[in-house]
C-alpha cells in the first residue's frame, strides 16, 4: 500500500537507481510497518526542475499510504531526505515531500480495494 514517487534533477544511473529503489522500499516498509511486498517506489532522475529559482540538486517526493500517521510522516521525511542527501548529494533543505493518508476504500489492488 505505501507508494513513494521521487523526482529529481540529478542524473541517476541504472545501477544507482536499482540500489536507491531498494533502499527506499525498505525504508517505507520499516517506517509504515507494512510488508515490503506491498510497497511501490518510483524514481525519475534527470528531470527539468527548479527550486528557489535555481537548478542546484533538488528532489520532490509524494508519499502515500493507508493509515499514514503524523509520526510516520515525520520519520519518513527525515529518512527520505537523509537518503537523498547521502546517495545523490541533494541538500535536505532542497527536498519537498507531500504526504497523503489515503482511506482504504480509495486504494485499489488486485481488482478490489482495501476497504
């Protein structure tokens, strides 16, 4: 159920992309308490993006999950920003993250919904 969509203006190679996807998948599973088999992560690098009027390294993320709490969002914000800084040299103050707590009845999977 957890879904993380990451966009960045940093060029991400295919090997680096595979490792980042795995790292973010584990982070989402751990922080949400959901099985990793339900976690989905999308990463798009080398995007045309600006933040604060310049194109220095930056990232935007959307994180959605059923039952996402404020505490989980805070913890995920720190973890996502830290990974982006460690792996892609994106400063933590150049990362925006939009969190959404989706009702189970509005999250579809396997031909139905969770609610």
